[in-house]
C-alpha cells in the first residue's frame, strides 16, 4: 500500500457507511481508475462496458472520476421513484457506492429526497438495531407479499443479511423514518 492508504474514507450523503454495509472492503488491490492501492476497494455493482468488479476505490467513486473515465454507474437509474430529484439521482448513480441486491436494487425516497442507504439486514439485525421496523416488515409481508398467518411469521424469521430474503434499510435525511425494501431470489 502507498501513503494514500492513510486518507480517511470519503463521505457519501446517500450511503453513510459503505464499509459497515459491505459495499467497501479493506484490500491491497490497486484501483483501475487512479492506479493507487489505497487500502480499500468497492465491492458493489458497477454498470459499465468494462469489467470493474472489485476494481475501484471509494475515492474515485466519490469524486466522479470512475464514472467519467469508464462511463460507469453504481446504482441502476431505474431504482428511483419517478419524482426523485434529478440532481440527487445523478449523485447516487455516479458518485455513491451502490449495494449488492438479489435482483434489481430499489432506492426509496422520503420527504421528497432519496433516503441514505444504511445496510442489508436479516431478522437478527432488525431485532438488534432496527427493532422499530419489525412491525412494518410484518405488515409488508402480509399486505405487499400476500403472505399471512404462520407463513408470514416464517418469512419474517427467514430474513438474512447475506442470504435471500434480505431487508435493505435506508434512513431519511429529514425525519426519523427508515424506509426499507425486501429482496429475494
């Protein structure tokens, strides 16, 4: 690693802790954009013609150089609500680490702006860190997925951070709401 490894990770308005969420990992790899080994590499999705899996550093994502150099995006532009502000969507798809979902990711909004991605979660993480979401998750399973009774409880208990199905938790920038969505294979 070179001296640049000592730099603090860049901050992202719409993905507050990509290291904790698993979208950035410690690595000795050199970034294909800046050619530096900075101690961390992006592990999330990259939409580009060139294969850039685990090949970009968070700094080149944050400053937009990876998006510009490789015409890359990090979140599918279809992941947002139609009324999401264009400037916010552009910042997220071009200068924010995405996250690995089982299918096409979704990026919910709250208070007129896309929320910040927090983490993938299973029932253990929900009960430990996001306990207020358990009731909303059960309502989602019953109302949106059409699963009820014991099967709904079974679905809730089957949620896993690293296996399908997974809850993707977000945080509103303006209120205490934590939007989420459930994704599975």
